[in-house]
C-alpha cells in the first residue's frame, strides 16, 4: 500500500487557518502568579479569565491533591502600587490574603471561611510576612484616606486574629517593600525608596531590632542608595542577611556580615528583576550554605546551585528559558519549586527534586492541545541601532504545518514593544504570539534599550530618551529584517500595551516605517499623564523624560497627541475604562484627534477592565478585533469569520 507525502496548502500570509483561536486561548489559559510554600504544601495564585478575571489561591498537598483555597466570590488581589503582587502569605496551614473588592486583609483557617482582620477603610495591604512570636503580620500598607492627596505608604503590623487595629511600624519614605524577619524573630529588614526613583533605579535596605513590645528600634541603612537598586532581601537559615544589588552594574547576589557586604557571585548576569509587583523571588535557601538561584544572560533564564562558602555556581540542566518565583520546599529542603517556561512549553509551576533531578509539572498556564508544528520558535537576534549601539529582540517566523506561502511573497511583520518600559520580552510559549505566527504573520518582540536582563547600563539607555531610544530600536529591528529579506516592507505593523503603547504611538507618529498600529491602553499625552496617574509611577517620567514642568518642552515634543498631522496610517485603540494607571482619556484624546484628521481609526473600550484585560470575553474580542483590523489594512482574507470592528475613515 503506498501513501503520498503530505503537501502543505499554498495560501497568502495572513490567511492561514489556525487551531490557535481566540476561543481556545481564553478557554485553556490562566495566568500563574505568586508562589508560596508552607512545609511540603505548595500554594499559588491563578488568574482565571473564565471566572471574570478572578485571582484564586490554589493548594497542592504532598500527596498530590490540588484544590482551591479561596472560595468565590473572593479575589486574592491587592491594588498596592496598582500592579499588586504579594497578595497572600501562608503559614502553618493558615492563609492570609488581600481581597480585591474591599482591599481588606482576610484570614482563612484550613476548612473555614475567610474572615476580615483589618477594618473597613481606604487602605490597601501587600507583601505580608507572619511574625509567629507576636501573633501578627508585618506588611506594606497604602493609605488612600486623604482625598486629593497622594497615598501614604508605610510598614504596619496587624494582629493575626484581627482583635486590635493595625499598628504603625515605620513611615516617612515614599515607598516600602519586602519586610523580612530574621529566623529568631529579633530583627526586621526591609526595602524603601523615594520619588523620583523607581525601585530599579535606587532603593535602600534597612535593618532594625524588634523590641519586646514589637516596635522597631535602632533602624539603620545597611546597603543601597539613589544609584543602587536592591532586590529581595532574605535571611539564610543561620540568620545571615542576603540580597541582590546592581552595584557592579549587574543584579548580583550579596550577603551582609554585620558590617561588611560580600559579593557571592560576581558575573555579567541578572539575578534580579524589576520590582513592578511585590513578592518576586529569584533565589531560595536549600541550606545555610547553599542557594538555589535563577539568573538571566542574553535574554535567557537559568537555574543553578550556589555554594556560599566557595562561591561556586553550578548550573542545573533544565529545558526552560524563563524561570521565576524560585522557592525551596520541605523542612529540610530537597525540592525547589518555581515557574518555568520555554519556547515549546507554557509557563508552568514545576517541582524539582534537587537530589535526583526529577521534574514534576504541577500546573500549566495553558492546557491547549496543539501540535508543536504550529508553534514558531523565538530566534534571538541582535542588530545595529542608533549611536553605534546594539539592541536585542526575538524573531518569530510564520509557522503552520498545513500551509506555505506563494513563491516570492514575504510575510507581514508585527513588531511588539513590551510594557514597562522597564521590562523584558519573554521566551516562554505565548499563545497570543502564536495566534499571529500560525496565521502567517512574522513577529519581532523587541528588548529595546531600557529593557532588563542586559545589565544596568542597558537599562539606563532610556534615561532622558523615552520615546527616542525605544522607538529607534523598534524601527531598526524591523529594518534589519527587511534588509535580510525576511518580511514585507509594505506590510509592517507595531503594537504595544501601556508604555509599549506609547512606543507604538511614537513610532507611528515620529517615524514613517510602519503602515499600521495597535495601542493597548497606551500613552498619547505625557503631560496629561504627569497630572493624572497613580503614586507609584507619578515621577517615573522625570528620569525617562526630564523634570516637570521644567522640561515641559520635552513632554510636549514627545507626545503623539500634538503631532497627529504626522500620522498617516490606520491605528486601533483598546482601553479598559477602569484603568487608573493610564486613564481612558489618553486613548480617547488620540481617537478624537485622528477622527478629526479623517485618519483611519478604531476604538474598542472595555467596561470593568483596568490596566490589562482579565475577562475571557474581552481578551477574545481584543485579539479578534486586532486581527480583523490588520486584515482590512493589509488586505488579506481571513480563513475564519470573526466579529467585525468599525474602522472609521478607512
């Protein structure tokens, strides 16, 4: 019996039919968040689009039983800094968490319903640690009770049973994070910083003695400054304080020995991450002398064991290129638990036996069952950019086992400018990227100057140059692909969310390379943002642009809203109407300006969404509307019918 080899169908780029649909993505995908370990129990949060974006705490017992901890309608999510993180902690089987709807802290004993332990009021809580000796939590509190005034951030203690009101521990700085108790409960370490710094610019590590009454005494700074970023203070089992610092130009590991600060692993690698959210962890202790740690080099994350006596770093061979939320499990830790992903594996919670190397996947962010032959792989690429510099990106060529393009046709290119802007593109399997590549669009995910993972000097390329360096790098990344004949120069689009939306709008306004764009809750007016945003980022622009109002000229010169006459291509805008980070007036002003100029424009607002979309129906609508938009602009025929979107003036 003979068989004929499979021959892919010939169809234009963009018109390929893909099994990676918006329905499949929202039905099979969750967002994995914070991980916590309580003895041998493992806890984590899951953001579930199919439950209206509810964030649920989940527990896995040593015998492998997985069950939800927080019952509906509870939503374990804090709004401190608006970005949250560090929404729960667990100890001895008791879970403490911040509930999104009222921002109160709740206590949930095993098998019982949650009950509030903080009073009603305009307070938010995050990053709690349990002080067992004093039956209290120590955490960050953000006070929004003074209407018309900036929120006040402090460290407070909270009775773990909710019998007494919260007690102030320390105040006076603009921001606080990462309170950490020594193993004997006698000392507290924490991070703090002030405007205009962001935590990746400069933070301070403080230490205080805890008196018998629980108050802090003899508080003093032991590391950090306005030009040194400290990340993740943590005590070893023998009571030695460790932390990550970028004092060498790279986020490396250090320890404090009562006066001296000792580097543990001096290398051109990043052991830290930008502190957009609370509760991040890149390392954990296996013993007093051995650390399990993750680090990034050239955009790829690795896991290793560090001997703190010899300073020897021993890599642990794993198939992952993205590793975060590193913890150790057990009374005498023999396992590490982390979130790992790769170009062929979605982000997953992984339990690794440190003795045998055996890996167990506890939970995947996506359960989609799609042949890997539909997945494009990110190819690391470097390219020449402005001022003789080199920039980085990941290139995804179109891939679909069922299709090939007609001879001579080049694919449309979608450039992605990540958010932050202090952030980085991930190499973990992302179905939203594969949504494009499996339909025949190429994708370039750009780690422009200012991105993390490449050292402090690379991060600082964006200082005073936001809207310039990031735009140049996105433009030059696309040009590099054009020069190599990999994409169609007449079908170039750029998309981005938040700060990436600002880069997108700048690229469309101040450059003439791209033919279309999509802005997700992006910034069009820097001056308006300086007047109307939340505390955490209210002075962020001072480093990225310049002091305001002293450099009002720069704010106006780099705001697309003032130069819509330079725009000449279609733009689609997506916006959450409850966004407190980038308010809806930013998108609405840009839409009105394009409409007045009779330029092609589409606007898709979402009721009940904030900064980032969490609900399944909104995620689906945004993906399909953006695809429909590109199909109309670049004139390719979609393989499947999807709901249309109104594009004015097209």
